[in-house]
C-alpha cells in the first residue's frame, strides 16, 4: 500500500508542524520562558489571583498546549495519509481506521522522540507523562477527523451533487 504518495503540500504541512513542535521543545519552550508571557496575561485577566493559583493556571495552559499541538499533528498526518490513500487508483471509502491508527501511532512516536530530545536540552526534562498526554492529544485529533468525516458524509448524503 502506498501511503506515502499523494499531495506533497500535505506532507510539507506535517514537516512544518513537526519543526514547530521541535522548536517548542528547545530552551525557548522551557517553563521559565513561557511563564514570562503567560503569567502577565493571566494576571491581567485575573488581577486577584494568588501565586499558587497563577502557577496552577500556567501549568494547565502548558499541558493544554501539549494536547493541542499533538491533536494538530494527528490531524495533519491523517490528512496527508488520506490524500496518499486516495491517490491510489482504486476508489476508497472516505474513512479508514487503519489510516487513523497510523496517524495516531505516528504522532505518539513523534511525542516519544520529542521527550527524548528534551532530555538533551539543559533547561528541559523529558517525562513519560507528557508522552501519554501528547498521545491523548493525538487521539483527540483523530477523533476530530472522524467527526468531521461523519458530518461531511451526512451532508453529502443529504445534498447529493
């Protein structure tokens, strides 16, 4: 099965997003650096927040970023894999659990490699919990693709061309 064929633009988007994630895993994405701009925004929105409350909100925003960035990666992978799958001569159904599983597994593997990368950045640490969180984000991305595909299929059935 040729899952790599397809539109190059989809694969370029995957590569670009992986570079964004890689950059965020550098010193630039360390807590001490991101807290410098997250903290003032939270304090502006909630001026009476305690220091402990602020730290908790910053922590939740940072973990939410993990989920979001890997949901986006899984969506981009699913699009690229689906485009490659649909470029094969035989007609294919609109949804494939195999493609979804490959997209999720690829994003989860990248999450593990990203945490490994962070172990070599002095201001960062790699955690298996972040791999699990990133993998949940990737699952969310695949589920978004599934939901989107179902809505699209229903609309196509309701309003045929």
